[in-house]
């Protein structure tokens, strides 16, 4: 593992971010406007059900963070696939792991910076986030782990299946949202699907977010449980990415998408 | 230790209901300091070989070694590659693109190296322009600069002059020869036979995934043709004995000979001199690599 390979890719991604200003719009404008929209809804809901408004606001904050962390890792990769730049990386001796670590690190940095702004804005709308900062950070860490795991699964899948499957970068997370019980308790769902909810990487993140919004105590056991599930996804994602990358190398897809 | 050794490499691509044997037991080596041409028609397997050497593709069997080692991060430090359609990020300018590769290859004093390449490839006016705004020839110069940034000992060039104007293609060829003179080993694929003939020391001809010929350019041409077609116009009609001795055909003062190699040509000319004939005109048709390409492709079909 060569550190300068990772830092070179990250520096290059930063140059691209600086040059493609509309990417900055995607990273900041959409999450921020969405949050402001729900913040205004929370303010409006003060008249009848303020806590419901805050639940929507805080869950959306975590949802945006989750989405940003996953999508940016995959978007930084897609930039290389679309521009056919990826070939130069691998023939320069950059390994598949150095490559993806650079992308995951970049997305973590970007998502964290945006999250700081989002938390501040949500606090202004009345969400008790600063008061629960250790829990907010803990839940964000768990959400990040789940998002990066998902980014790894998607990166491997796109490399294996081809550029045409880029839509996975935007649509995959939506597969998880319904079963991750964002705005409702898993107990509302039919028993037949409830077990799936329990093994989703984000279910407990949202449960924690609802607890923060309603100033309810979060059981420490739940955080640990959530961390173990997200961690399991993260650990499993690496062999999948490695397997998919090698499959792409064997099938010829890697050479095809790189030229 | 040869810069490239390809040993018994086979590769089959397959999907639901289809299967293509892209390479069948391909073996060759590229020797230090030579320009080695990999020739063959479209779909013959040239790019597949290059992709396997560059570890972008895994062989089903056999192996490709670079400086005696399997592809790894360290061996790639002294290698680079260029293809005719090399692309870089559209939004970055050329300085940024080269800076990135200087970082990746850990080039000592990158500014100095970039300045050298800018001067060498006459890119002074391109440096602040975004890649998307360059012409095809300018893009190729950038690809060349990237390929040379790490002072490679081995350069793989896949159709480097494809679609270029003749003057730019000629400039590229001069550059390739200059690199060879500096000791860089080059593996080149090209569709342009005159280019291969001009540049390559040795070639391998690949057809439907099989190496059908390998050797130095002159040798492989003569292996398939073995002849020079010579037409002589003499100042007087040659004697019957002279015609018979040299197996000449034709009438009057204009005679033809089909000769086996350069020695036979020398012997004929010496005979003409000894018999006291003067040569008014001489035409020697040597087989070109294009003749070779057409013949070998035809033979294989």
C-alpha cells in the first residue's frame, strides 16, 4: 500500500472538484435546500406537532449525510470511468485498494464538511443536536460506515457490470430507505419484513435520529448493535469489491471500461 | 532479462451463448532496446495481449512477465503506455494532468521534468488549456508527455498514430526512434505497415489469436516471399548462355529475374558486369510489409 498513490488521487479529485463547479452545487446545494425545506416544515409544525417536524428534519439530515458519503465515493469513481482516466491509474501501478481507499477518503472528507454545515442549520431550526453531540457523532460514524460499505458494493458492481450500470450510484441507496424504517418504528412494518429491517445498516441510525429529535435517551446497547451491523457490512464489502474487481479483470470488463 | 516475456498465454472471452478464443498459446519476447511490432488485422488479439501485459486483463493460462516479474506496483514504476485514443479528465488543464502523473510516479523535481517534456513536445501553448479543448494531435502530445514523465525503460504503444495527420504521425515516429536511440524498449501495435517497417526491429504477426510469425522484419518478409523481382534493361541483348545461367525471362534487352535474397541479386549484377553488359535501367521490387500482411492474412484464411 503506497500512501503517495492515495494522496495523489485525492489531490487530483480535489482539482476536479475545484474545476467542475457544478459538482459543488450537487454536494452542497441539494442537501442544504432539502434540509432547509424540512427545517421550515419543523418551524411550521411548532403549531401542532413540533416533535414530528423535528423527526423529519433530523432523519433527513442523517439521510442526506448517508447519501452524500455513498454517492460522492461512487461519483469520484464514475468521473474516472466517464473520462477514461482510470486506465492510467492502474497502469501506473496503483492497486485497486489504493484506488478505492482514495475515493472513500475523499467522500468521507466531503460528507463530513457538509455535515457540519447541515448540523448547524438543523440546530438553528430547533433540532437538539449540539446538546447530543456525542450521540450525533456516534450515529454519523455508523451511518458513514454503512454508506462506505454500500459505496464499495456499488463500485465493485459497476466495475464488474460496466459503465452502463452507473445508475446504481444513484438508485442503490433507495433500496434501503424503505426497509431502514426512517420516519417510523420497524414495529409498524409487517412481521414478515421486520427481520429484514433489523439487518439493514441504517435502521438503528434512524432510530437514534428519532430519539435525538424527541430528546429520548438512546440505549448504549443499540449504538453498539448498530455499529456491529454497519461494521459487518463494511467488512463484507471489501472481499466483494476485490472479487468484483478481479472478475472485471478476468472477464475483460476492466480493460473495456478503461479504454 | 527481457523487458517483456509472454509465455503460452491463452484467453477466451465468453458470455451467454457466445465464446471467442481471443488468444491461443501466444508466446514471444521483447528484447532490451528494440522496437518490437505486434501486427495483425482488426480483432486479431493485439490489444488483448497489451491488456494482459499491463495487468488490465487476466490470462486464462500462461503468463506475461515484465523485467522477469509478474506485474506489480514496483515494476510499473519503470513502464508506461500510450494509446492513440488516450483520454484524460476533460476539465483539467495540461499542467494539472502532468502534475498528477508526476505525483503518482514520484518523479523527482517534477517541475523540471514537466518543463523538459513541454519543450521536447512543443507544448508551451497548451499548458493552460483544458484537455477538452485540444485537437487530436495536441491530445496525443499530452499522452506522450504523460507516457514519458517517469523516464520509462519500457513503453507500450497501442496504435499511437491512429487517425493522425501525416505530418503529426511522422513527428510521432521520429519521437519513437529518438526514444529507441536513448535505450527505451518499445512494444508497438499499428495498422500502418509502412510505419512498422520504418520503426520496428522485430515483429510478431498475430492472426485470430495465434502468433503465426515472429522475427526481424527482413527475415519474416523473406521467409514468406524469399524473392526479389528484378527487371534489367541492358545495352544489348544478352547471350543465351547468360540467360540460361541466371534463369532470366523476357525478350530483347529487357529481362526479368526472380531472385532468392540479396546474395542472388549481387551475383546477377556481378555477372552482368563480367559479361561486359551495361545496365540502362534497373527495377528491383522488394516485398513490403504490406505485401507480407496481405499474404499472411490470405494464407491463414
